[in-house]
C-alpha cells in the first residue's frame, strides 16, 4: 500500500490464522521509496484528465507488479494465497460519489501471475459511504484489547467501540501538511519534530485552524488531499510565512485535535510514521495527560499493510470487511475486486 505522505510503497508478507485473526505474523516487510519522478507524478495526478488517469492506473499497476515480483524473489516466497493491494489514492470526494485508488488489478495479476484483491473503497462509496477509513475492521478483529487505535500518517485517524459498534473517522491532517512545509526547507520530513520544537506558535493561525468546520462535524467523516489544498494551505499561507513557526503551530493543532477526540481513552495503540515525531507525541501526551505506550517498530510502520491483508482475506472468504457504522454506507458489506491471472 501507499499512503498520502508519499514516503513509499509498503510491501509486507503476512501470515494470518484463518480462524483467529489475532494470531498473525508480519514475516517480511519493507518500504520502497518513490523516485523523484514518481513523487512528482503522484502529486500532480489530482489535476489529470480522465484519460490520463486511466493510463496512470495501468502504469502504476505495472510498477506495483514489478516491485512485488522483486520482493517475492528477494524473500524466497513460495506460499502465497493472494496479494491484497490498496494502491495509491488520487481522488477522494465521497460526497460527490468519487474515489480513485490507482494500481490496475489486472495488470498486477498479469505481471505477478497471482490472484489480486484490490479496489477496496469504490463499493462503499457506491453504497453511500465515505469509503474510509477501512482499517477499523482490523482494529476490531485484531486489536480489541486497546480502547482506541490511533494512526498518524498523512492524516490522523481513530477507531474505537461505542455502544457495541465500531466508530472511526479521520481526525485531522498530519504528515501531509508537516512534510509539505518541511520540503520547502529542503528536508523530506522534520526528524523527530526537532525543527518544530525550536519555534513559536502563531496563536491566531492556531485558533483559525481549530475552528475549521470539519472539526464540528459528527462522524462518519473523512479527509483527502483536496480538502487540505482548499482549506489548510491557503489559511496557513495567508497568516504565516515562517516555515518553522508553521510547523510548530501545526504540531500544536494536531495535538489539540487528537487530545479532544481521545480524552476518554484508556489504552491507546498508536501507529504510523507520525509516531517517530517525538515532539508531536510529547504534545499529544500533554493534551491527553497520560503516557502513550509505543508498540514495535514493525507494527508502527506496517499495521495498515497488515490490515489490508486482512481485508483481502475477508473479501476472499466473502465476509464483511467494511462497516456501516464506520463509513456511513447503507449496510455492512464485503468490499474489493478480485482479479485472476490471464490464462
């Protein structure tokens, strides 16, 4: 899978017990960084025409297929039931009935000669849902010993049980904004949040960020790059020019939003690249008024890949992998499309 922060393609070889999903093992996993060319293409693809997106879908499918073959050979993988592919999200406007994850399943299947399960979001949007977040079914089936599961990636999202049903939603943008501004200083990301930690908060900007309409909405709700481009970047660029101040202010904004949502948590499982931003984690703990236990590096980095393997397994068994209570669809359902190698 590939996240909105564009740090690379996660590939994981995973073993899951077919009858007890809490019994799993991440056998091999790695993140393959994007080339400068691919990063540029994926950033620009939101503006592509329909025809260009079709071409990109196939081209990206070829990239995934070839990378998967290399991974399979490198790790001597012989036993493989299927490949579950999230692809990369280019468009996500569920309120307009639109979501697009590129990475053509038939192309991947042709190159790898394996069964491919992909396109996990479209069916949910067709059923009136947000098509996101999809990870909460895995939180429910694999990590129910935690009261809240928090992911800090391009966006922060959370999942928890309330009145015997799973609730989940996007909280706010994280790395999609922090990395955008850190790039302007010539760095890929703010290592451990050091740049932000040495700057001051712009109080006016912080107030305006915290009063954005999205934060008043009740779930189900989800965020995409389009929302950030329309609501976050113009607001920040209008009120602050100093990059260090922007980073410090946005870290505070993220911590406040997470603290507000997780104030009633007892045990939090936190994963995603944002966990390595120790300054951000310190500010989150400040607003929660509790220490957050950090899981293994493997789980931090590959939990989403692990859960997309589970989504594929559930689809393969025609079992529910998409929850109405999470996405707002008209019903629970088994989402995804299965592609087989051409004979």
